[in-house]
């Protein structure tokens, strides 16, 4: 959702360094998460923006856009509204500490910076020579998100922490499912 707003800001030429301009843009923006056949998509002002919100341009400003109190409050309210529609799994840097501090299950997935950079290079089909740049950007975003005033990246209390550095996706999924079953038993 934050990425959709960042994308629109770039498209409209709004200054991402101005909390007033960003918050005004959000008031004029409709962001929805729609689910179809188990796949979730983000819809921005009525249009699906899936591939457009995961670009380097968007990634470069999304932490800044997400740092504003008015933006965080409105997005958290929208996420809580989604949850009222039924069971869901959400990910985000303040999902378990701010948005859903009373969630039934809170999972904190982590991985080493080098592994995260390798995964991103592979997922985005980048050249291996871009690994250093991707590593730097991930580190930069972690630093910015950890130090922001509203909804910083931090671990919640009573979490299940899983280091995924050396785990395949099926094993990661199984560990989360096992954690869920152990909580509801």
C-alpha cells in the first residue's frame, strides 16, 4: 500500500520530502488490496499496479513516504479494515507492533543482508554485478525504517522469530504453519 502511494507521488511529481504534500496526495488517493483466486493485488485509483510498485524508483522513496504520521495512521486504519473482512496474512515492518499488536500469531522473518540481497537480485532478474548496490539499498532502507519516528521496524513481544537465511521457501512456510498450529492447539 505504501509502495502504491510512492508510485503515485512519482507519477504526479509530488515532493516526497514534504509531509504536507504526501498526506494531501493520500487524501486524494484510493488504495485497495483485492483478492482474486487467492492472489492479492494492489489497486491504485481503480487500476492494478502490481509490477509498477516494485521498481527501484519506488523503493528509493517508499521509506520516506511511509515515515509520515498521517500516512501511517491512514494506512494502518485501511489494513485493520481489511482484517475485518476475514482471516489474512500481512507482512510489513510495523504490522505486529503498530497495526496488529494483538494478532493471534506474530512471525518475524529474518535473513542475513547478503542472502536478502542475493534473493532480490534473483527475484528481479538483475545482473550479479548489481549485488553490491542492492545490498546497499537494503541496508539503507533497514536503517531508515528502524529510525523513523512513527511505526519503526522493530520486533514485537511474543513473536516467533525464524531466520530464513538457509531455508527454502517450502521449509519457511512449514515453520510458519507449525507455529500457527502450536498457537491454536
